[in-house]
C-alpha cells in the first residue's frame, strides 16, 4: 500500500530558529502534498496544498513567508517553519496524493514541534 | 466547503457494532464523503469513502442516505483498538484544480471492555 514517511517525528528548537520537516512518498509518486497543523485536542487544520513543481497555495490566515513549502520532486515535500516561536509549537502532518487529490490521500505519522 | 457535523463523543461496548453518524447537508452532487480515524498523536488512517452508494471494505461499512445529506460509518465488531477520533470529511475542490480534505471536529469513539 501507499506509504508516506515524515521526518523527524519530533523536534525541539529554540525560539528564533528555523525547522525543516520532510515528507516522502515511499512507493508512489505524489503529484500533490498537503500540510496540516493540529493543536492539542483540536482537529487538523489544512495549511497549504502543493503540486509538484509549482508554488504552494496557502489557506486563508496561514503566513506563506513563515511556513515555506517546497515540493520539487514527486516524492519529497518539505515544510520549513522560519523564525519559530512558542506559538508555532504544534503537531504538523503531511498528506500525499497521486492525482491532485482525486485518488486517495495517505498521511504521514506527524511531527511534534516544540519551540522553547 | 461542505461542512460536516458529528457527535463529540460516543461509547460502544467491545464486540458490538459501532455506528457513527455524520451530517453533511450542504454537500454537492459530485463531492465524496471520506472517513478517517486518528489514534492519539498519529497521522490519520483511511477507513472508507463513497459518493452515493453504500460501500463496504475490510474495516467498515459506509451508509449514505439517498439525499446524501447524512451518512453513517459502521464498525461491525468493535475492538479496543478501534478507540480513536473518527473524522467524517467531504472532499472539496480547490481553486487550483486539486481536491482537498477539510477536517471537522470528529467523534471521539471509546470502546468499553
């Protein structure tokens, strides 16, 4: 079956630094990647959608300069949280789809980011 | 985006069928209904999806009403490992030729021994 690997599974960083999270589709080509954020006891909130080779499209209220998304290949997307602050501490989850979201979605296991 | 409404929480006895309802009264004719579940601090796991016909797979059954305004996920023989938050989602188009999943609040299902 389709497998998505997300790395790291958890990270602690100092306030003001940047953190990169990787999302890889291991056995299929992901034309589209989705990035979500989840705060404790809340649902997943879609942050952005990226098609391979194109700029990501961000949901309303998500700062594109703070959450940099790169989807340069069909198997790898990265989310960089720039100048992280404690309020950015959250669970970040990626999801990959073969066909722009028409053919199923496979989720990564998530990355717990703690900014101190 | 079509919104979904689910009960906040439900309990079900182990071995019994768990029936999780979902309302999606604003769903459009070509929008699919998806169900995922999330066990604490893990990524969501796909369960089932459908458009207008009832669907069944090895995990669950999905019953969609004829008017498509609501659906029910059925776990036929619940086990303790089915304890999770269950999300009913309507897949919707973006402005850029994609389809996306927008999660609602979900139902926290607890299986009671």
